[in-house]
C-alpha cells in the first residue's frame, strides 16, 4: 500500500481483523525465529564464521 494512504491502511486492517485468528501453535511457530535463544545462536554462528574467515586472511 502507498505510504501515507491512511484509507488503504484502514481497509487492510479491517480485512485482517475480519479473519479468524490463527491457532496458538501457528503463532508460536511464526515468532520462534525472533526468540532470544534463536537470535543469540544466529549471532554466534555469524561471529564464528566471520572470525574463521578473518583468520584465513
């Protein structure tokens, strides 16, 4: 939707709110990648790979 189009935003929000809520497992699965432990593991993996690459050069 275009930036600043409050009508389009309102219509999109109404459309989403008119749908049934997802079940709790679907919601849990959707947010799992953003959990602190997942983020921490991804950060450590990234730092480890960067360190390994730096040591090769």
